[in-house]
């Protein structure tokens, strides 16, 4: 049986470096595409980010200790000869004494030997285990530090000596960049596009695609060009199972239950041979070389490990049988070797790009100053007016009472390009409202508007009042649509749909009304799905276990802004983040500052408690010192 594995490490928050924006999303997206597109078994994909949940009793926070622990543990108990392994890292890297190092979240550019992880040793250790490997590094270099030296030459040399594939995000003399608009580093965005476009397993084909697309992303987003540096040996095996289709593999008789249930690295165990169980780990030597010799530090780390009680599990093995496939990218050029470097020196590129940016800013500033009288704000938003009492957020109505029956197979995409509504003269609208008031009808009541429309429809062609009646029917129909929109905003979908149905078939707005009903039904389905997701996330929380709150927040974060239920999701996320912070504070009060820091790290940046958590982490680190 064939094993396909992945380790995806992405670090946004560093202790001694400026924070990154997209590294964590890089790792999460690569893991997702390997699982969803390339048919990797989810349980065989280890995710290590600032917010990834613990693995059993061991934190998956990407510290040096944790990264080395999992590499050793998996090598000893899970990986078998000829297994396939994708090793991905997105974060900072440094070069020290001509050696390249990965910087974990606790990495320090002033203490590289103690806090960094030498990349060559990782590559040598994994290559010695007879695995089919591919190493992928989207490495950022820190500006203005002693570690601001070219990274990549040592990695490429090691890859050639070991004859293993390596993909680097840029040439050693270049810098890697990320884009909040893309949500990724440019290199990782190109890699994911390659895997999604046609998920073949031939690394030469993938490298052609990535080499072609990465500089295009840079140009499109007005950033200095970066050219990936890639080495793919001859006769490199296909590195992806199947042809990109999800393959369901029945468990073998030797497989046992899941060891890490539904967390960042769940594995299915199989029988390990007696030789494997009795042999010492091949990784002891290189791992020991990287460990600090300070026994007190080691004791502290061991205490930290022992306090992780989110769930209990052990490492195991999960064999999986698959086959490979190829895809042909649109690039015809051979990029198997590192791409040629640009002739323009890097300092000239920064001057050109920086100067261009300053010119654009200067032109915009001049335009705004010369035309400031043209910019007027009709009203000040209530969120910026301290003298205005903010309107309280209405309590969501009883969800079950607001939902109409939803047709099956209704798409969740809201309809667009609705029929154009004729513009109504405000004067005529006022006259139509006056007609309602003459009949003691309420313009804010949909039933009264419908009654007025029915009366007006009785006026026949040829009557002197016929044209006026038709205009009023159109205006009153538009007022019905406006009332329905207000009801929908209050999540009173059932009332909104009933209101729209009052518009008669012979109205010029009837087509618009039918389209609005479809839009409301689609919104109902989105609201129902999102509400169910929030409820499921709430039920998954175990009081006292911070990681369960973190996973609930991650589920709620999947609800996009603008969708119905987004506001409820935000409220829930803020509440859960505050509960995580309370757990962290309680652990700090007990004197367990290490566990308190780990707990506070589980609070995402997008939540209300994030800033307080960062302040608390800084305080607790000071107390530890």
C-alpha cells in the first residue's frame, strides 16, 4: 500500500519578526488542495499554524520544539519506505554562516543556531529514510536584520547533492512577496493555481506552470518580479495519487481506529513490523544536534507538553493506495533549472517601484487638495458621530418562524441582472400616497397597498382616470417591493415573500417581483446553512478546552461578509474569543504562563479579544523571564 503525506507549516505571528499576512493561509490552502483536489487522506496531512489545534496532547503551534518533535515522531512510527511526502513551509528564513535556516514562530535572527532549524539537516534526514520527497519553501527574508542575507543557495545545493526535488519561491538574490488581495504569497498562489487547474503529479509540469505564473502575478499586482528557483531531478516519480479525483479506499484489516479524531493531523494506524518497532529512530542524531543543551529549557518545554489536555492520542500509520497522472501547463519553456535572474539589480528595482509609487501618491494628493470643495458628505455615519445614540442591533427573530418552504435544488448564488425598474417621479409618488390617505389606507401596510391596486385595476381603458390609475399601480407596487426589502433585512423572510406575492401579474413590476422571490429564497437557504454552521460550531465547544473554541471560530469565519448570518457569526466569534482569553487568564493566575500563552495564541486576529490577548502574551512572557 502507498502512503501519501503532507506537512504544511505557515506562520503569520512571530515573536521576533514582523508579522506576515498570508503565510498561514498559504499552508491551509495547500493542505486543502491536496485533500480536496489531489485526494490525499485528510488524516495524513499535518497542519502547523498559529491557530492550528493540538494533536492529541501535543501542541501543533509551529515552534522549533514542536516541528522537530513531529518530524521525529512521524519518521519513527508512521512513514514507511517509498512513502510520498510533501513538505511545505511559508514564513521567514535566514542564512547564517552560509547555511539556510527555517524560522519557527519562536525563531530569533540574533540567535539563529539556538532558535532556527537548519534546512539541510531536515532534507538529509528525510532523504535517508528512502521517501519520495518534494520540498516547497515560500520563504520571506526579514528586512533590516542581521539575517537579511540571500536564502536559497544552500537549499539548492543540498537538493542537487541529495537528488531530491525542491521548489523555492524566488531566486536567492530576490525577495518573496505576498498580497492581501490574493490572500497568498505570489509563489504559493501560482502553485495552488497549478494544482487546481490540472492536478497532475509530474513535478516538471507543475514547475513549468509555477515558473510562468509567479512573475505574472507580480506584474499584475505591481510588485518587483520574483522568479522561482526550482530543481527537479531526472526520473522524479509522480507525486500525487490518482488523477485528482477523490478516491475512497476501504480500510485494510490491519487498520485500527483513528488516533487523532478530526484534528490537524489524524492518522489511521496499521500494523508496524517488529523490526520497525525495535529499531531506534533514524532521526535521533539530527534532532539531538538541533536541540538546546540547556536542561532547564528542556524541562520547561516538557512541562508545557504535559499540560496540553485538549485531547488524547498517539501517532500511527495510514497506508493509502493511489496512482499518478500528468498535466500539461500552458508554458512550453523548460524551467527545470532555476530561472535566470533579472539583469536589473535589486536596489534599482526598489528605487524604480518606490519612486513610481511616490509619484502616484503625489498626483492623488494634489488632485484632492485642489478639488476638496467638490467632496461633500451629506451625512455623517452614526458609527463616527459620538453625539448620536447608536441604533441597537435587533435581536434575530425566531429562526424557524421566519423561513418559508424552500424549493429543492435552489442555488445558493443570489440572482443578478434583475429587470430594470422604471424611475418614479417623486412628485407622482407623493400624489399616489395622497390617494391612499384619501381612502384611509396606510402606505406602510402591504395589505392596504394591495387593496388600492385592486381598486385601481377596475378602472377601464377609456376612463379619464385610467392613465393615472396605471401610474399609481406601478408606484404602489414599487412601495410593496420596498416593504419586502425592509422585512428581508430584519430576517422576516416569510413575511417578505408574502408581501412580494401581492404584486399583480399585470403590473410592470411583476417580473421584478418574481425575480425578487427567487432572490429571497436563495438568501433564506444561505441564512439557513450559515445558521446551521454556527449552531454546529457552538455544539462542538467543550467548556474549558480552548482548542474547541478556536475550531468553532474557524468554522464561523467561513461565512463571507455580506451573506445573511454574517453578523451573527461575528457576534459568536467575538464571544468565543473572549472565552478563550478568560481561559488563558485563569491559567496565568495559576502560575502556568506557558500554557496561558499557548491558549492566548489560539485567539484569531479577526476577533475582538485579539489585541487584549497580544498584550497579555507580552506581559506573561515578561513574567516568565
